């Protein structure tokens, strides 16, 4: 059995800004139980952790700057998760860290692609509450965070609980700021609008562009597919590092 404080300290030493531990048997995590056990048979607990993002690069309308901050934060999440798993392996504890975002289990598309729902884990581990914009709001860092999870095949002596208040003030600023109206003032959320706006150039958009070129019947119609759209799509493609 692992010690809660020791486990959280491992996460902090690895670079996390906050961390919490939750038992996989908790009823609120029923949606994650099967997926965690498929990834790591014998999974017993989940260590959720947070990496703080720099605020202004996220706030800027310059998409390239925001993407750079998200990519750096995502790399940190994955590096921290791997460091935690390496430490636990040295202690004889089986563990794994699902990716922060991509890569995902694309063979399951259009079903559930992610191994673990990091937001669900974070809320249960006391790392914040979900706002009406569907992001986790940390009590100190706000929603300028990215989330990671480590799955453990071990019990922990003490588990963390959700915070007893919601940092979301329901000020509706996110409702006003959303460029596609995905967040309703009544709390409703249009997933399709959000998904299309954020991921078009990362997934289906480039395929659409290629199909558009292939289907063009003349140079004139081909030129209608603007170079700016091509550049956005091609620069959004993943590159090998």
C-alpha cells in the first residue's frame, strides 16, 4: 500500500503544480473503471495532477502563441507522468500514464478515444470543479491548467475528496467570449460547435482540403481553395520529433 503524501510529493518533485489521489472503486469514477483496467489490469487508484499554464499566451488572440503554450504544457504533462511512472516502477508499483491529449486510440473513432477522462479524475481528486465552459477550474490557478493522470495497480492509504465549493462564479464571461456560441447562458453546451471550431484544422479539415483539390475540375476552382486555408491546415499536422 502506498502513502498518499509520498505519492503526491513524487508528483510535485516530478514537476506537477498540484496533485491528488482517488480510488478507482469510487462510484463517481464508474465511467473510468473498465477503461483503466483494460489499460492496466489490476488498476486500483488514480493519481491526478496539474500543470499550470502561463496566462497571457492563452489569452492572446494570436493562435500560434496559444498553441505553443498548450503544446509546451502538454509536453510537460507527459514528461511528468512518465517520470512518476518510472519512480513507481523502481518502488515495485505497476503504473502507466495515458497521454494528456493526442495520441489517442483512433481505432475507436468516432467513439471514446481517450484512455482516461482527466477532467473527471481531477474533480474527484480535489483539483478543482467543472465550470459551465466545461473546463476544470483549479482553486488557485483558475482554468489556466492542463491535466494528467497516472493509473496505479496499488492501493493508497488515504484518498483525496472533491473540493466543497465551485470556483466557477457563473459570471457568463465565457458565454460572451466564445466565438461560436458553444456555451449557453443556461449552462447548455454545444459540443459540436466547440469541436469543429477547435479541431477542424487538426483532424478533418486537412482531409477536406485534399478532397477539395482532388475534386476540382479546373485551375480556377482549385484556386478557390485559398492558400491561407492550406497553410493553416498543413501547419496543424502532427510532426515527428
